């Protein structure tokens, strides 16, 4: 998974900052220069507990969890854990295009059209929701999947070269943490920080995507900057945070918890009757 890192160039820049700060005002100068430069020193990152991933991986993971919760047959959270563990092993939660994976493998789960996945259509498998649904379709064919170990259950579907499936099993703790956060089992459990967006989606598009990926019909564009989901809960809140970078969301509020891309989560007044997402305003 992606982690926060400081490159040599970053370390060099820090050295320059220290020297410059001393020249222009000691500790006060260092604080001012640090505040203006810190957004350039750390990669855009999402965190769930002790695990780190980049915003693209977070968006893919949230789509996978959405596919589980909107599956035609009600499935327990365990299904999200299994799908995420498979995605972590197969692609590191990347939606790989044709030619980027092994042989003709495609998408987050590296499914092969030549083996019947996607009905033989690679483009279908680049839809993360569809790829996850097909994983689930195979999973539920075995009535014992709920009581199997993660390694056994995922191997049953993926049929990897490792017959033990332990390559999947090694991701169980991380997959569980991601599922807890993205399915809303643990409130305000995913935090994303990133630079100011350069592109911002329309609120109509954001509402449509939230509805499609989560399988709900309540998201609505209130105005050009605000999307509300009446009746939404922590999974909806987590989806907005996980997709904030790619959509240009600046703020998410629900049940007296407010997230912003700069400051993360803070306990502030917010309604528990609806999840509210506020879009970033591009500078003119």
C-alpha cells in the first residue's frame, strides 16, 4: 500500500527552510515557512487505523464495499473483507486496464476474460462494481463460504497458482480494517488528506455516482456546491471521504463529525438526519 514518505529532495527542501527561517525570524519564521510548504512535502494519503493508501486505492475500495452492500442478496460484512483481501493481493486495489496485468487479467481482481469473467468482455471487468459483483456471484455458490477461512474462501473464487490461498490470507487484518471503515461499522474511520483539487465534479454527477455505487436513491444535488443524502449513515459518509480527491469534495458532515481535506475529522455540529458533502470552490 502507499505510505507517507520523505524523499531526498524533500529533505533538502527542509534544510533550505530551516536556514531561510533562521534568516527571516527564527522559530516564527520556521513556523510560517512550514505552514506554507507542508502541503508539498507529504503525498496525498488516506489512512484507516495504521494502514495507508492513496486516494485512488481508497476510491476503488469504497466501490467494492458498495457492490457488496447493494448485492441483490443481503451479505454480511465478511463478504466485503473477502473481496478487499482479494483486491489487495491481486492489484493492490488498482483498477488495472487490459495489458497492465498478468496475461489477459483485468481490473482490481485480475479476472481473465478468456476464462469467462465479464462474459469475455474486458471492458466490463474495468468496472470495479461489476468485477466485485462477479466475484460475489462465484463466492455465494458455495454455501459454506461464510465459515471458511479467508484464504480458502477467496481461493475458491480466484483459483490462484497458490492452492493454499495464503497469499490472500496475509491481507485479512488490513481488509477487515478497510471493511469496518468503508461499510460504516466504525464511524469516521477513514481520513484522507490531499492538495487543493484542480478539477471539481458537478454536484449532479456526485449525487448520481453515490447513488449508483451505494445502491441508494436518496442522494440529491442541493445546489452547485452541496450534495445531501437524507437517511445516509456512516457508509455513505465514508464513501464521500474516500472519493473526495477524485470528485473535488472539500467537506463531509454527519452526526456531529466533520471532515475536511486539510484538517481531517473534527467533532463539530452536524445533522444526523443526512450526510452532507460540500464541493471545493476553484480559485478564479
